[in-house]
C-alpha cells in the first residue's frame, strides 16, 4: 500500500497540488481513509452475511459517529483495531438477536452518563486543545441527545432500528469507558 500512496503523492506533487511538506500528512491521510473505508465495508459485509445488514449499518454508524466526536478505545495497530471492531459488532449483533428491545434500550439509557461525563476521551497521539475539547464535548452531547430522542421516536415505528441505535450507543459507551480507564484521567 505504501507504494500506492507514494505514487499518488508523486502524481499530486507533479501537478502542483501538494508540496514536499504535505507528503507525510497526505500519505497518513490516505492510509487512514483506505483503512477506514475497508474496515467499515468489511464490517457491513460481515453483518449482511450474518443476515443483519440494516442493524449492522445502524450500529456501525452510531458507534463510529461517537468515536469521531467523543473518542474511545484506540488499538495500537490497524489489525488490532479491526479485530476489536469485529468483536464489538459480533457482540452487538448477538445482543440484537438474544436480548429484548426493552432491555437494550434501558442499558443504553443507563450507560448514557458514561458518554455525557467522559466524552471526549483524548488520545495521547492526538491531544485536544481546550477549545477543541469544548467543541467535541458539545458535539458528543448533541449526538447523545439525538440518539436518545431517536429511541423515543423510533420505538413505536421501527423497533429494530431503535434497538440498533441503542446497541451503537452501548458500543460507544463501552469504548469510552475502556479508554477512560486505560488512560486513567
């Protein structure tokens, strides 16, 4: 992959789109973009193969949205990250099949304070300035509010989607809780 990234950089540099100083950032960005796209696609395909494509898409969307705004557990390698995401999705899908809607929704509501109190969880490789921290806290709380409100709106009309939203929230709360415990803030 590194050779592909280098070729893309060389092409962009020849056209004057990027400078030499942009090389590392561009290559890192390409790596993260392709890894994220591939991982999320693989997770969705896995969920679809297991017969739960729509719930998988909702769980992934909610969990990844919280990861973006609120932070959470970060693995040290792409492979460990992917394995963690697969385990998280498989666990969420098992709960989706086995646990009643009411229990999943109550669990999501009970775990919501973890997100409210501890988000965002900074990562040692990407510390937040006080201004960024404030903005991410606000956005993570807005997302939490939107998810909680959507539960109330979806339960009467689309209980399976509501259950998936609640499971995405649970995944996010667990990730944030693990990250918080791990970095001992």
